[in-house]
C-alpha cells in the first residue's frame, strides 16, 4: 500500500515508518522536523520504499510534489508535539494550529484519495481524570484555559473534526487515544519523564521529580504501541474508535525514578522540583475495548522496556559526545 505518516520523523512516527517499510509498504514520511529529526529515519533514507517530505500540516497537503500521481491508501496523522515542554509556552498556539488546521488538511487529503485515516489522539483528552482507570466512555476533566489546554483541547477538537468528517463527508476514520509511550528513538532532550530520568542518570545529573512523585502514569513500550496502531488501522472500517492504546501497568513517578537508578550505576541524586499546574494525578488505560476489537494488548513489561531504552540512550549519548 501507499501510506502517508505525518509526524514521521518523531519518536512514534519513525518507529511506525520502520515497521511499515519492513512490511513491504511504500511509505511517505511527512514532517516539519519541529521535534522530530532525520536522524530517526537515517537507515530508511536510501530505500526506494521510503520518501521524506518536509512539510507543515498547518498548510494544505494537496499540492505536495512528491505525492503527485500517488494514490494514498492509508494516512496516519501523528504530527503534533507531544512533550509538555515542547507543546507549551511560546509554542502553544502552533500546537493548537497543528491539531486543528492540521486535522482539516489531512482529512481533506484523505477524502481526495479515499484513504483510511487514523488520528493519534491522547489520554490527555481525559485531563486530570476523576474516573480511574479511564474508559473511552469517560468524557474527561480538562481545564480549558490552563497551560496544557493547547494540547488537550487541541486534540479534543481534532477528535470532533474527525467524527464530523466521518458523519458528513464520508471520511473513513480511526481514532486512537495513546497513553504514555516510551522507548527507542525518543529524543534525549524531549523533556518527558522516561527520557529525562534515563539521560539524567547516564550523564550523572540530578534526577528531577516534579512534585512529590506520588502521581502515577502507565508506560507502554513503543513496539507494543506500533503493533496496536497498525491493528487499529487494519481493523474493520466500521470500527472508528476512539480506542485506548496503552499499558495498564501503573507506577508512581517515584517508583519509576527508583527503577531507573537501580538499573544504571550512577552518582545522580534525586531532587524534587515544583509540580507544573494541571499535571494529572493518576492515569491508567482501561484497554478492554482494544482487547475485544483488535485482539491487542501490550506484552513488554516496564523492566524490559527500560532495559531496551537505556541501551538506546547510551549509544545515542555516546554518539552525541555527551558520555563516553
Ligand atoms: P514527537 O514530538 O516525537 O513526534 C511528533 C512529530 O510531529 C515530530 O516529528 C514533529 O516534528 C512533528 N510535527 C509537529 N508539528 C508538526 C506540523 N505542524 N507539521 C508537521 N509535522 C509536525 O512525539 P511522539 O511521542 O512521537 O507523538 C506522536 C503522536 O502521538 C502525537 O500526535 C502525539 O500527540 C501522540 N501521542 C503520543 C504519546 C506518547 O506518549 N508518546 C501519548 C499520547 C499521544
Ligand atoms: N515528570 C517528572 N520529572 C521530569 C519530567 C516529568 O517528575 O523530569 C513528571 C510529570 O510532572 C508528570 C509525569 O512525570 O507527572 C509524566 O510526565 P511526562 O511529561 O512524561 O508526560 P505527561 O503524562 O505529563 O504528558
């Protein structure tokens, strides 16, 4: 198939591109490299089955030269910064634009090609949840004007645009809600908790816990997630989602720090910093729907995923000259 992956040079996108090329598809990887990097797809660049397109999804996609004469079968819309430091602050309005203008632009392209289109939504649509674990039927508890709103409300609005295109324009949509995912090809300076703790420990820097570390997250290794994303895309067209994809194993942030320190021989100390506002206190996916409709569940436990991630970040930091 001809497959477009937006956000293809990012963490999840580059892992997805690798898997789709491995499966024998023709993959068009589109990105503006805001948080992504061509380094993440370096090994694919020479392959005829892979084509990189530099483009911002806030701009229309119908006159992209490299897509002229190509009939797209599938579109995965992953383009959007996902790390709080990357989507907040001076980039917050770009985040909203990417979610909203981007949704219109990718959906118009999907309609033109009659392609099935998958939206990477997020557990952030549940905000700081008052229901635990989170099922797809929970409508969420989002602060509409806080520092996370550009992302949370942007993604919520994107879901509404996807479902209106499905209801009124005949778009063939699929919506997944991804929970905290980590692993190989995450950027060392991404700013999310797993990459921060591992890189801090490897570089002997302070390990920064925000708040008292009692907040929880459920961490999914990227290989499990990619399998779930493709299973959703290839499921019966009548199943639109939204469907949760994540690993229900739940840990406090303090437990995560302890695990990382136990795995890396490091002089690093744990230090406590202010908790950013609106930081969700708990998060765990209910994945009953994914199990039922996709036959999917994660198989990689946190310890195994951390070992793989540590090995990845070690060689990455050596390559960057940050450790020996
Ligand atoms: P990432 O930051 O590594 O990847 C995002 C990619 O999108 C980057 O390559 C970035 O350059 C690109 N991008 C951003 N704005 C763009 C624009 N306007 N036009 C074109 N490209 C643009 O993050 P990730 O973790 O790989 O996240 C991928 C997707 O999955 C995002 O949509 C994110 O919201 C979603 N998601 C991720 C997680 C997670 O835990 N990793 C959780 C929930 C949802
Ligand atoms: N966090 C932390 N130290 C860090 C980075 C993050 O304690 O260096 C905390 C953050 O406050 C949140 C959790 O770890 O409670 C997960 O943060 P992340 O940015 O990875 O993802 P989120 O789920 O908040 O989007």
